[in-house]
C-alpha cells in the first residue's frame, strides 16, 4: 500500500448499508468477478460498469451499516476500489474492509468537500485528504501502525501467510 492514494471520487450520502453496497440477493455468488458486476447497482447504478481501479468512495456518516456481510467489501475489492473515506463507519464494516486490504479512512467533514468526479489525494501517514480540484482538505487521525501493516500486506490473510512463510524452516513448510 502506498502512502499517497489518488483517485477519481464517487460520492454517497449517509447510512450506506451493506445491502446498498451489494444486494442480499447476490450473497450466493462466491466468484469475485461475478460479484463485482453488482456492486452499488441501486445506490450508484453506473458504478459497476464505469468504475476504474483506484477510484475512491467518499461518503457521509455511518458507511457500511447494516448486516456484517463480508460480501460488501469483497465486491468493492474485486472492482478495485482504492479507498473509502467517510465521516464515520460502522465498526464491523471498517474492520472487514481493513482485513481485506481496503483503506477505510474516517475523516470528519470529508463528504462536504467532494463532488462526483473530483480527484482525491489521501496522504495516509500525514492524515490528510485533499480535493485536487478545489484545494480543500480535511485532516484525519492516521491509522495505527498495525492496521497500516495489514493494508501494506494486502489484508489479514496475506499478512498471516507472509508471517508463517517467514517462520517456516528453510527448505520446508510448517
């Protein structure tokens, strides 16, 4: 994960629940390439066909509320979302996103400074999100080192895999 993330912005309002991210009727899909075809199909109807890898979602309060389904961040990861920046997150969604390697940045007031199509610049260690069109920015408390390490590894599973490989005796596996 890089220290600076830049991408085109898609905006959402408050209380975006996991059913708006990926509808419950798609929860039987396990193939990420199929799942990504349906991400935000009601809340942002053009997202699945127009999103580009690295695009950034900017939302108001309580992003990812509702059920704790992991399909929501899985679908976002499959389509290539570069980060989600919101005024606040539902705690379970926040943790699922980080565990899957998606930066989830809580920055109060961020939704107010962005419109669809703007370009966001996120400085992870500096704790700053800037709208490159307007120059407006908001600060956020940088993520703790252990969460940055998870993101750097690509998520929890990949981090644990790397740690186990590093501990394996030479010429063999555990």
